[in-house]
């Protein structure tokens, strides 16, 4: 049995094994295919903004079908997923272009699983990684800011039809 387990573990890619060992039981999964979901809106933080070094670039927000119900009604049903895709930018002679991904922030509505954070699970993924989770902000830190928007289902953004 020990030999079979060892052979199985050797067959797994190291990154998969590391993710399985480090991901908490209540971790939010990477939202595969989110760029095919409804596009909620976009924003651009330019070099003129004071937080450009850390937040600059394009910010695109996507929502799954349940999330779009929430954006339209401000009552987000269970299973809603909202994704905030952060991309760096460069100025190409006055035409801003997307470059490397900064991070992907994800919110998942599951009132039972994430009761301590208002029914939402929060997770930040590092750059283009689907497995590397950022140490900060923590889900509790995310919730502290989102809690200010209770009337909007804890979602900071709004839908622009």
C-alpha cells in the first residue's frame, strides 16, 4: 500500500500536489472559463492615478448567470460568482494596451460554506496562476470592505447595461 501511494504521488505534477496540500478546505476554486461569462463592466486606472503602481491598468468584471441576476436585482442568489480580472497596461503612443495579468479576484456566494464572511467566499489568484492563492488580502479582510455594501449584496461594483 505504501509503495502504491508513493508511486501515485510521484506521478502527480508537483504544482498539483502543492496546491492540494496548501489549499484550505473552504478555498474558492479558480473560475474556469470566466471570460466567456457576462461582461459586467471595465475600468482603466491610468498613470495619473495615485495607486497606479499597485492597481493600475485594466479592470474587467465578469459574472456567471446567477451573478447577473444579482447585478440586475441587487439580491445575489446562491451560486453567484463574480470575477475581477486585473491586467497591467502600457501606453502605446496614446493607445492603452493590456499586458500582463496582475491578479484575478473571485467572489462565490455560498451562505452555508462562507457564513462568517457574509455568505461570500473571497479569493485572489496570483497573476495567471489557477492555483497560487495570494496570502493577502485574506477573505476576512475582503469581507471587512465589502460589508459596507450590505444593501448591494456585498458586491462593490454595479452593472452597466
